[in-house]
């Protein structure tokens, strides 16, 4: 249980750090690249002693690490584009509601049980996330050229959750979850560094050391958010769909509360209802586990 709680807290810290990026005028893309490199370093510095020499002889896990890396960096880039063209509200809802793909996929793929209590919890989770994430103002119209990003984010984020679950189930025989997460982040960092170098070389982006520092600060909780989630799948006796739903709803709930208290975001009746449904979802999911 402690692994899930720490994963939730790590993801919530990421929310706070991203909020502070605007205040300190941090270039998010540069920060995210060095965040990945920091996460890689963090994983091997702390858990390098877990390296199994058989991992280099049995590389069935490596394509999955590379797939995770591609999803990490590509989903981030698309989120940035979508926030600018579709609006932050629509983008946020698309990412957070991807839980529908993940949870339903896990129930179907792994033949997990689903009681009325659990179904009720999942429904409350979807509604709670949608209401808490609902933007205060209507976003500007979505252009036809930009509209493809929303379903890509919806299904892509859900696919990442399913990939991580499959990794925990089938790919950790020769490599630990700590080092798998580190390799995935390292590959994402290399991909991002290549694109960043090209942009800086072409004069399309100005490199600043404060973005590196921001990336280092972001990379530590980002690493543990993924590593601990994989550990939660492995160690907690609940079904994977329950773990994921509790994880996502808790992140949205705590992030929402912090947004209302620390960052003075508007709190209206719809968001209050969303918070209540989110709490109900967690209680029902725990009861039905």
C-alpha cells in the first residue's frame, strides 16, 4: 500500500512543480528533457546494484522500454501542442479521462472481476475526474487540423498505462522495475536531447541553465511516480484496474485541492461535486477490492 501512496504523492509533486514553471518562466520542453536524464541517473544511482547480467543476454524487455520512452516523449510533445491549439482544459480532460481505456483494458485483457460496487466506483471515478478537470471557461474552438491530438492523447495515455502493466506482468524476470523505469526514462531523455540539440543548433530555441535545474528537480519525483506505480502493481493484492483507478483519482483529487488552496484556482459547485465523486470513487474501489 505504501508504494501506491508514494506514487500518488510523487505525481502530485510533479503537478506542483509544473505549476511553478510558469512563475519562474521555465522552458517546459528543455526541463522535461533533463528531467528524463535525471530520472535515469536517479534510478541507476539508487538501484544500480540490482542490475542482473542476464538482462543484457535476454533483451526481450528492451523493446518495451523503448516503447515506453517513445510514449513518454511523444505524449509530452503532443500535450504541449494541444494545450496551445485546443486549450489547456480540453487537453487536461483528454489525458485524465484516458483512465477509461486503461481500466477497461485491464478488466478485459486480464479477466479481472467486476462487482457492482467496483463498477460504481469506476463510474464515480470517471465523473469525478471529468468534473474536477472541467475548465472554468470555455476553450477557444478546436480547429480541424488540431482536433486529432485529443483522441491521440486519450488513447496514447491509456496505452502507456496498459504497457506498464504488461511490463510488470511479463518483462521483469531479468531486470528490476527500478532499472526498467530508469532505462525507459534514459531512452526518452536521449530522444529529447537529440531534438533539443537540433532546435538549439538551428537557433529555434535558446538554451538556459535554469531549465536544466528545473529538469533535475522534476526528474526525481517523476522517476518515482512510474517506478512506484509498477511496484504497486506487483506488490498490492488488488486488481490492476483498481490500483490504476485509485492512483489516477487520488492524483486528480489531491492536485485539485492543492490548486484550490495553494494556487487560488476557482472552486465552484461543479468542482465540489467532482471532489465528492472522487472521494466516493476511492471508497467504493477500496470496498470492492
